[in-house]
C-alpha cells in the first residue's frame, strides 16, 4: 500500500505527471472512437440509400402510374 | 524481374484492395501498439529511476518526446502522400494525406500540453518562447490550416488536393520558421532552456522512450488504417464493393 | 488565327487592367490605410501614453498592423475575377499563367501595400519611433510586404474555389508569415538599439528573391487545383 502511494505521489510531481498521462490517453481514445462513430454513421446512411433504391426499383416494373 | 513492387503498389492503391489490406493489418497494429505501450509505461513509470535533477517530473518525457516525434513524422507522411496525390492523382494518397492530419494535430496538441505540464515544475512557467516550442505551435496551426482547407471545399477530392498543396507549402516553410525562430531566440537572450542538460541518457530511461516511440508509430498505423477505411466507404459510396460491405454488416 | 501577343505585351496589359480597375474603386484602396491608422491609434489607449513603452513596441505594432491590413485586402485579390469569369480566361490564355499571376500580385501589392508603406512614417510618429529608425522600418516593410503578398497569393488561390475563406485564410497565412515578421521586426529592433541591422534585412531579401521565383509558379499550380472542378 505504501509502495502504491509512493508511486502515485510521483515524488511530489503527481499534479503534473498524471494530468499529462491522462491527457495523452483521453486524446488518443477520442482519436480512436471518432472514426468508429463516423463509420457507423456512413454505413447507416449507405444502407438507407440502398433501401430507398430497392423500394424504387420494386415500384417500377408495373409501369402503371402510382395509385393515389 | 523486379517490377513486382510497383505492380503490388499499384494494386494496393485500389480502394477495395486497400480496404481489405488495412482491415487485416489494423487489429495487429493496434494490439502491437497496446502491448508496446504497456511495456513502455511499466518501464517508464515504475522501473526507470528518478532523475537526479528533475525528480519524477521527467517521466512526462515518455509521452512528450514520442508525441513530438510523431507530430513531425506525420507531417512528413502527409507531405509525401500529398505530393503523390498531386503528381500521380492517386485517390488513396489523397485519403491518406487528409486522414493523417487529425492524428498529427492530436499528437502535436499532446506535445504542447504535456510540454507545458513539464515546464511548469522545471522552469517555473507554463510557456516560454523557446524555438522548439514555437515551432511546435506553428506545426499545430499548419495541421489545423490543412484540416480547415480540406473541409472548406464542397468537392472532397478537390479539397484534398488543395489541402495537400498547402501541406507541401508547409513542408518548405517549416524549416524556415524553425531557423528564423532560432535566430530570433539568439537576439532576445531571454529564457534559453536546455531540456537535456546531460547529453547521454541512461539506458534505463532510454529503452522505455524508444519502446513508446514504436508504440506511437504502431498506434498511428492503426488509427490511420481505421480512418482511411471509413473515409473510403464514404468516398466510394456508390460502388459495388461498398454496397456489399454495407449489406454484409447490416445484421450487426 | 491572329497571332498571340507577346508575353511582355500581355503582362503589361494585365498590370494596366488591374491598376485601372483598382483606380476606379479608389475607396477600397483607402480602407486598409484607415484600418491601419485606427489600429495604431488604439495601442496608446490600451497601453497608456508613456513614450518609452510606445517606442519599445512601435516596430512590432506597425509590422503586425500592416500584416493584418494586408490580410484584410488579400481576400479580394481574385474574388472579382472569379465572379466575372475572367480568371478562367486567364488560365486558358496562351501566355504562361505564372507570369500573368505575378503581374496580378504586383498590381495588388501596389494598390494595398504601397499606401501602407507611405503612411508607415505617420504610424511611426504616432508611436514615437525615433526618426533615425524610420528608414530601416521602411526598408523592412519594402522587403516584407511583397513577401506577404506573394505568400498570400498562393493561399488565396488555394481558397479560390471555396465559399467562406476569410478566417480560413488568416489561419493558413499567419503561421507561414512568422519568418517575415521575425526578420522585419528584428531589423527595426536592432536599429533601435544601435546594433547592426543588415543581417535580418539580408535574410528578408533572400526570402523575397526565393518567393519571387517560386510563389507565382505555386500560385498558378494552386489556382489550377482550386478551379479544376
């Protein structure tokens, strides 16, 4: 326990060392998460577009005007 | 027969091939980054002895210096990819250049803030107009300028080419900026700071630093692969291979 | 087909056209000058009217003010030509685009930077800069402002195809002008302290020589990228 406390104290520089490491990880985690979210969004939009296209194609073959 | 390298590169630069290639490599790069990072953190935070001058505060070096190297390295990658994109008009090079920029900006930002956190206990100030610090700040602005220019265009590929051009202008300018700031620093003999008072680092401190550098390199590869894959999906939205991916991932 | 006019004729025509256009809108020329004077006037109000303090900051304040005034005018370098389509004509012209753009940059420098240099002694007097330093200040401005015009032209050309470009231009240009500001202000500061000021002036001149050769070429390439839709 004492060793852990000693480690966390960082020789009195804990207030500088730990925020630096925290920032390092926060920024990199944000950098990892952002493209994942964007990927989900891109794929969702793509699927929505594909769904719209297939609906339109199904409606086309009976060349009668759409019923009101 | 030594023309298999250009052939292989040519094939790799086609978006679907690169998408699969990056998808295979990306988990390995990330795993390697995490492993090396964990080893480096253990070595740096626990095993390495405290510095006789700076106490434990010097341990910030293990993330500060690799981040600084990565900032410059990524700028160089962006410049080279931008050059390839402009000369040979390869779509993949445009994407690599533009997706590198946010990662580079992130590392440069980390460098500036950790440097500031290190400077406060060591030099007694958060910021000093030292040549290295100022150049790093200019580097961050250059990254942000590239990102801003890229997003200012309606047409993404045109934006990528314009921003790639800006990146190349920056490559020429950064050494001039560094030189001029150095000159300015000698003129204003203010707070000249020498971070590495002793020129040789002990091996106990050096190996975690080098391991962390490798870890950030692997991280960059992983992050770049992830970003490029996403961007390719967006850019090639109408193509068949993207449609297949969208359909096969519909269930998840 | 009529024979193409020579390069020299085309360049002269380009320069004359741009200067005529600028002269017809004389009010626009006065704007950066007024802006620079007003900004300079604000400094004594913000910092207090002590002579020693104002003298110390005068060189830097004038340089940064001139830089910002030029930045404001930079946006308009190609905008009217893009609106009326004459820039596309320029790109298609048989004469080398880089030379014609060089002429445009020269015209822009004459209409925005030259008036600023003319009023620089007035700004210097407002901030109590010693009279002996003013020639060095003018020399530094004469070398630094074309550098900014050339560098700015490349970036303006890059943003030619975009809608909103004002703040973006500042974000891109200001980091790249750090060397010009450092050397120009360094020369003024050295002259003020009675130190030799030739070295920074020489560095400025060297960068200007480099920029005169490279910037028009880069500007042409950037314009081709930005207009290629």
